[in-house]
RNA sequence: GCCGCCGUGGCGGAACUGGUAUACGCGACGGACUUAAAAUCCGUUGGCCGCAAGGCCGUGUCGGUUCGAUUCCGACCGGCGGCACCA
């Protein structure tokens, strides 16, 4: 805003900012807030932003700040990029212009980094923050668990990976949709479709987010011409492009399940794509039987209830009872049809129900009275039935009592679909309504072997068992380990899992089953498990498993597809070291198996179509030389030599970070795995504006992006005359050659400075750290000082910061904690307790805004009523955290109250000045109310209940001043009493109290006085007033001794005339005294 | 649409873990002071019936739990806020 204003008026933003700060400081001071101005910081001051830049450099060095060429929200009016958070309803938060998109190279901060995102989420649990704010943040982070599934393309050796939270509906995925920006689009589009697809892509980028996300709009999309294979049922499904799929969420691609997702449903309807239902709603128990009322009359009577009887697993079909139609009419048509007929029965049986029992209409009569349309046409009746007697085939009627339990509930039209009671009744589904998709849980149908399984359960198993459910002609992979078993613990299970996902039958004989890897005894293992190794199979041998695999091939003469030797050991070559390292091995067997004489290499070579040797030049156990041994003997083998420590960092077996190995397995289907996705996007950390902190990065052709050396910070903004946005998307800084051109700090060659600046948030998300040590020139802040102050005990701010500032600040703090800037003692959460002050609305109960003309200027209020009245009235208006409308009339009450205190105080002061030392005779009642007030005000302040604290001060003042006769000559308050009252008042009305305090002759300020303490001895009461309740109604008041026993009090109560009157001579059934509260009597 | 929060006099709002609903303030009405008005001070103020004593009804609606519900439970109605094609 400062920059916008500066551009408009032609003054430098530094000047306007300074002016605004001055003005704001004056306003704050005029309200009497006791801030420590010595610690004031200004985020646009180079002394401050030196450290913002320093933080950025650290983020960069830790790989958390990155440059990306990505579409950004672009405000055509402000000519600047906007963070997602700055876009409200598709419009620019600042100027209200509709936001479009632009491709610009951006700096982003990786707040979605694995290392932080879960901590940002779970860190909330232990914080003392308002629940709604925590909820908002969790929502914003938007964690959702699901599965990522790879769909193989029909014609290319490529996969499209999708994310879904409903893997259980995989069988119902009838097409795939990718976002227009998806990287595979150009690859998969067929020549015939290329033109149309290109056109659609261009249209999509032109569309603003507002257009794209307008839910009312019809779905748009285009077919790519390509197909993918649904790994569940191996069906060929088309791949479409549509902008209802967001490129920024998940993988930018979805499997569309139109039967169970509203968006997919709408899309499928429009483009006439197939809809397959795979989850059937089911009501396990009878109490939930619901009736769908939005079906056409002729359909409605068809079937309206299917209930599973858990006892014998039969299904009960409930036909619509004729009699019921008499009781209500929908759409003016009365039903005249009879019970289930043969045709209907057929439809039902088509749906896959095996054990159907039809319940006659007679048994249903009892329910009919519960069905009725609502007076509101959009609502439908739901019968909560008594089907348990139907399950039991009970004939006797339902008792009155039972009937009473059943009520008619009304639900909105849109919810009706959740209560669809037919199951897989395709006829109804296709021909009538199906107004939208059913997205609930139920029972699997049309899902191969999973049919009949609970969908929630299926969701759990499908990801792991994708193969077992679907894969035909499974390929077998036999993985043979070497000596030592590292591989078994580490990468074999990983490899096995990966293969299983891809429809492989992966076998890893464990040590006890084979005795020893090298013995080839896994022959027995194969026999035992009756596993067939055939031409489709792949054999993998690791280390000493490699010669074992070859031995097996030769002995059995089995032909296989591929043999993969991973870091194969040549035992003959390093016999001695092997013997030393693995003393327990059966060396005779190994020797026999791997004896050179046993191998007929030519024969072996014929048995596998393909030999692959994988090795690392960094394997501590298997020297690279052994590769040449195998390569010499198996000339057709392909050798892949990986280098680098990463593959073998833990042991000779840890290959989990070796995903390349998967390339050598032909995938017949695609895989699935559990994944987590987040709605949260990375933090856009650059703006194309002048007024911000320069991003301390230098672009060097040779070295790439190099941070400005820390000793050169701060990197100050150059003083310029023009700072209007260029409009091209570039920062105004880009046109200042003198500033842009520089030398690379690493190689000294010519280089260019980054010209984007940091956003406002950058500096204001860590200021509380700087408050601890605002003038430190060597460090961001002295760790000792941080230890002393942090974390922030209480953070008061507006709820509008719930997700922006508070999330970013938490991220920055966690980062600084991780790199040690924030000492460990401070913890990794910056704000222990958070309170949101409520917004003060305009008199019209609307947010204050210039355009509405309902703005109340505090300066004016202070001028008229004074700062104390203003402060106190704001506090008195209502609960601290609630929004409430301002009412200028109300402030006069507060003004009067303060006025009276002032008059009263002056009276006391003048009496004291006259030497009048009259002191009121000590009265227990006065003492009590004083101490009650001390107690209540103290407690209320601690709990942010300022409104009731002030109310108590008013009660006290009224009580102890003689009926408001302020100027009465009687001196009714001792100096001591008055001073205690002033102390209690001082946080609320500091100016008034300071003045009176001085008049009372004090040298020091009241602020340094200790806070009054309520003394228990003065709070005790000897007698209390207790109400007497007879049958729950208050009938009398009794004054009883505070410590009286129940017995004594009840005796007193029963002696009262009024009580006797209400008892009317009857004996009480029950009489109790809840001590100090109430006497209750029941007759 | 989804999620979250909230419904108490003419108004802002009190009522602690279920225990005398409407504290405190504003407004309104009546009175005192004043030639008059303002300011100040005193009193009344949930609704209905009643001369009165007193009674009945009352915390969005309906129902439940309880000796007793603004408070707890269920359903509904209304309002506010957040997110919004998040798969």
C-alpha cells in the first residue's frame, strides 16, 4: 500500500512510510499503551532487513528457497504477482481486480518440505491457541491420505500417476483426466487431436482463476486421443484434459470415478463417458432404513429398501406399501401400483443380490404413517423404520412405545443421494435421476474379486493387493540373496514391495527356508511352495546369490526372461577374504556350487533372454573386478555401473535409494502406493516491485545462483527516481543497469543481481526475535537474550492472520530453530498462547471501511471523551474475542463513571489537604466488597474478561460512595481504600489514575506499586441467602449461617410459611441442600 | 457444497465445573434541582393477568436426560466466519 500510494502521489515510499509510522506511533501512544519503544524495529530499514536477507541466504543454502518458472497470480492493475493468500475470491485483495495468470520466474520457499509440513501440522496440537485458529491452519495445510496409482499408457512405455483418496473405487475409474498444464500432455496427444488440445491448453492459461474455479460453470475438456490401462480390470480407458483438475494439487492427474464423485459425474454426463457403479450403499442395521423420495413415482415404488440381515447374510427387499400412498401425495400423483412383480424382481436379481427375500406390503403397514412430504418442497421425508421385526419375520404389530421412538426427519434434497436405498439397480441408476454421484461408503460391486467386501476395508487392502485382485499371467521374480543377510533386511523387502505393486509375484526365500543361499537349496523351497519358474520369470541374484542363480539355471535348464546379477561375487577370486568375513558359511557347498568346472557358460547364456549386471564402484564388499569376470563369460550381458556413495552408504545391502533397479523389470501393469497430499502451496517469496527487501542472490552464468556473501549484507535498495511497475512482470530494479550488473562472488566473472524483491511477509514474520535484541549488529539476536524471552508467552492479534502470518512465522521459527539461530531451549514453536481480539465493527454492524462510511476515528473519540474512556469502553463492550459493533452513545456511561471517580478523588484530596483525617469506622461489609473486587478484577484480567472486571469496579464504586452523592462532605473512604481502588483501575484508566495518584502526594508512579491481594479473611461471610426450590421452582428465600449443616438448613426451610404453603400439607418426597447454593424439595 | 462458531430484554452484554436468568452499561419512562433547557442526582424498566398480595409464561424451535437445563444430549430453524473443482 505504501508503494501504491507513493506511485500515485509521486513521493518516495520511504517518506510516506516514515510519515505513516510517525502517525501510527502517535495514535498508539495517545491510547496509553505501555510499549517499550527502545525495541522498535522497522522492517524496511536496512539495519533490520539485513537479517531478513540473512535468513533468506540460509534458506537458500539449505535448499529451502528455490527458483521456479511457474504460473503465478497476476494482478493486472497492481502489475504484480500475488501470493495465493492475497487472492480473495479470485480477486486481488488490495484493489479488487480479477486476477489472471502469468508465467514468471519466481522465488519460492519450500514450506511444504517434508521436514516441515508435518511439524507445522502436529505442532498445533500442543499449543494454547483458539481451536478455530488451529482448525483453520489444519484446513489450510489440508493433509489428505490416499494412494498414488500408476496407470500404464496403452501405446507408450509411460505411466500417468494419479492421486486418489478413494482407491477402493479403482474399478469404477472409467477415464483419466489430466490438467492442461500436465507435462505428459504433449507426449500422449495423438496427431488428430493435437490441434484441439493445443487450443484448449491456450484457453486454459488465459482463463483467470475466477473463471476456472467458478463452480456454476459447465465442465470443459478435450480428449487427447490416448488411452491408459486401468490396473484393476485391465480395461482401456480414455485420457482427457480438463481444467477442473488442478495442476498444483497431487500429481495434476486424476482417475475419474463418475459414479462416486460429483465432479467426475458432471464431466462424464456432459461428454457421455461411461459410468460404472462400484460402491453400493448399504444399511447394515434397520434403524437407518431410508427412503428416497426424489425418484419419479413409478420408480419410487419399485424398490425402496434393501437391508442385510447380519444373521444369515440374506438381503431383505422392502417394497413400497400401497397403503402408504393414501397418506401423502407428491407432485399430485397418487400411486396405484401393487407389490413387487416379476419384472422388478428380475431387475433386482440382475444387480447381483443372491439371497433375496421379499417382504410383503402387509408387514410394512406399520411404517406408513411415518412417511410424509415436508411442507417445504425441497425436503423429503425419511422413515426411520422398525425393520427389526421384519428381519425376524415377526407378524405381531409394533407396540405404541416402539412407534413413539420413530420419528420423521427431513433432509435437504442434496442429501437425499446419500440415502439411496437401491443397490446396483442399474436400471434405475441409468434411467432415472441418479442426480449425482454417491460418495459414501458401502459394499463393493463390479469390482472383481472384491465384490461384497466392505468398501472401507477394501480401501485398506487394494493398494497392497492390487496384483492379487487383478493380475493375470503373473510374472514371477525369484530374488536370491548372498551371505550375511544384509540384503534380506534392507533392499530385498523394498524390492519385493515395489514388484508386488506392479503385479509381480516376488519371492524371497528367507534364510531358514534355504539353509544357505549358495547351496541352491531354494530348489526345495520352490517345490515346497509349488512355484513355477518359466519363460516369463526374472531371476535376481545378489552377491553370492549370483553364482547360485547361474547354477540353478544350468542344473534345471529352465528358460527365463531375464537374469539380473546385482553386485555379483566371484567366490573363487576372493575366497580368502570371504572365508574370513563369513566364518559360519558352509564353504564346501559354496565351493561345489561355484566351481568353475561346473559351469557351461554357453548353455547358461542360451537360457535367459537377457543378462543384466548392476554394480556400484563403491561397494565395500564386492570389488569391481568381479564384474569383468562375469562379463568375459557372459558376453551378451548388459553392464550398468553406478557410482557414488549414496547407493551403498549403510551396508552392502542397502539399495533402497537405488530405484534404478526397477527399470530392469518389465512392468505389465502399474503400481500403487500410499501417499499423503497437502493443499498447502509453497510460499511465493518474490514480488516484482521496488519497495521491498532485495533478494540477495547473484545469477552467474558459470556458477548459477550464488548468494550474496554474508559480509556484504545488507544489500540495500538503490535510490531511484522511478519505481513504477514495469508492467512486463519484471521488477523496476531490472532497468537499473548500475545496480543489476555485478561480479560473481565465487568466480569473479560478470554476473547479474536478482531484481525481484521480497514480500511484506518476509520481514514481518520474525520481528519478535529481533525485539529480544533489536540493536545487535553481529547477530540476528544474541542466543542468551532469546533464551531469556522466547517463546512468546502470549501473542495477541487479529484472526485475519490465522493462516498467513501465523503459518509463515511458525515455519521461519522452526527453520531458525533447526539451524541453531533459535536456541534449543526455546522450543520450535514461537507462540505458546494466542488470543484473537474481536473486531470492532461500525455502528451498522458491518466491518468498518471507508467505502461504507462507517469508520470511527479513535482520534476523534479521544478528543471528545479522553483516552481512558475510549480504552475502557472498548474493553467493556463485550468479550475480548468477540466482534461487536461500536456505539458512540454507549461511551457516555463510561465517561460518567470516570467523571465521578475524578470528582470523588478530588474531594478526598482536598479533604486530606485540609488536614481532615476522618476515617470511616471499619465495617466488615465494606472490607468484604473491597476484597471481593480485588479478587474478581484480578481473576478477570488474567482470563481476558475485561468487561466483567470493569463491571465489578462500577459495582464497587457505587456501593461505597454514598448513593452517588459525590460532593457530599462526609469522608466515606479511607485513603488506603481509595488507593487500592486506584490500583485496580490503573490498567484500565492509566491517565486518570496517574493524575489522582500524584494528587494524593505520591512521588513514584502507581505502575510500580505491587498489585493488591485479596485476603481470604475478608472474603468470608457468616450468613448467606439461599433459595428454596419446590418442584424446580423458586418459592422462598432463606438466610442461613454459611456453615450450617444440611439437616439444620432443611429444618429451617420446612419451618417457613411459604414452603409450607407450597407443600400443601404433603410430605416431601425428596429434600436436599446443595451447600451454599440451593435448597431443593420435591413433592 | 464442505468445515467451524454462535442464537439471552428495545440495544451492547452478565450468569464460575447443571443450582435464584437478565449483573454492569446504554436507551426509555417518572421524579428532584432550574424561570427554562443541558448537565447532575434519585427511582422504575422481560412479557401477560391483577387494585393488591400474588400467579402464569419466558434464554431461536421441538423433544430428551435431571429434583433442577441459557448450560448436557438429539433433531430442526436462523445468523456469522473460513474454505471452495484439493480428487
